[in-house]
C-alpha cells in the first residue's frame, strides 16, 4: 500500500467520528511516530510503499481511535512545556491550561526579587510528572516534591 492510499484509508475510516482537521492531525502525529515522517514528508513521499508492519500499526491506531482513545495514549507520549512526557491510561493528558499554570508560576518566581531562600513546591497527584519536571527544569533553585498514589502512573515518570 502506498502512503497516499494509507492516508485515504485512514481518513475514510475516521470520517464521521472526528472533524476532518482532527483526522489530519491524528494522521500527522501517527506518521511522525510510526514512520518518523514530518508533515511535509507525508506529502513528498506519498508514492512510497508502506510496509505491512507499519500498515498494521496504523490499523490498530484506527481501531483505538474509533473507541475514542486519545492519540496521546496510542503513541504513549505527549509534549508539555516543550518537554516530552510518557503517558499511559493511568496518567492524565496535560491540558493547555496546565501549561499556563506552569508559566505563571515560573514568571511569578522570576519576578520575586525578595525571595531569600529556594521556593518549595509540592505536586500532589503528579501523574506524568509534567508539572513538577517542567518547574524543576525552569526553576533550578526550587525544591520540588512530586507524589502520586498510583504506582502505574509513577512508572511513567
């Protein structure tokens, strides 16, 4: 099967369940993950033959998407505050509002000239660790503790 045929199949299988822009986004995310192709590569290499193994990976992803499983769980990762994070069904997918919270904390801390000692932050229910790790990466003097009850979630950190 050619890449362009795979894309057509993918689109037809998911049309009606998702908006066309979302289907295109899913295809691009999965192409990057399974094929290591950029969005431009999917156009330039449209006539390339896709292996049976890769076709099966896409078909499995289609089945999971049809069950409304988030694409981030399918590929097992997401980006948060410019950093990659591993995910599984025991971790929440970070939301853009959470990135805004991290940005606000960093901005607030950086504007506080009267802080004499390192800031201490406690992240309860850390899940993927995206908040704690992003803050630690950007606030090198901060003391950050992250806790979670779920051992399955903690395996991702």
